[in-house]
């Protein structure tokens, strides 16, 4: 499974890491969950369809942990 991040996301992440020090750990947890169960979990994530791509794209809307209230990431899942 491949996780791609846009340059804009990486820039925003760099700034957010100064405020939310566990954000990288929180993102790692999301990635691990998606590796085991690569499907949507409404209302926190949803699949983006009709893009004409051979991959599945899941947008994760909320990550809840001790350090951060909300963030948005987009995950591209390549078919096996």
C-alpha cells in the first residue's frame, strides 16, 4: 500500500508539528489502520470516486487524539 502526500500537505504538516507534537504518530496510526482495513469509516472518512484513476482514494476528515482535534488527509491506495 502506498501513501502519497501533496506538497501543500507536507508544508502544512511542518507547521502543525510545532503545535501538535504527536501528529506524526497519529498519522502513523491512521496508516496502520488503513493497511489492515482499507475502507471508509463514515463520517470520518469517505471514498472519492469517478476520478478515472486505477487507485482507490480515501479522504480522512478527522483524526482524534490527545493532541489534535481535526485534520484532513487524503490517502491513495494502489491496487495489488
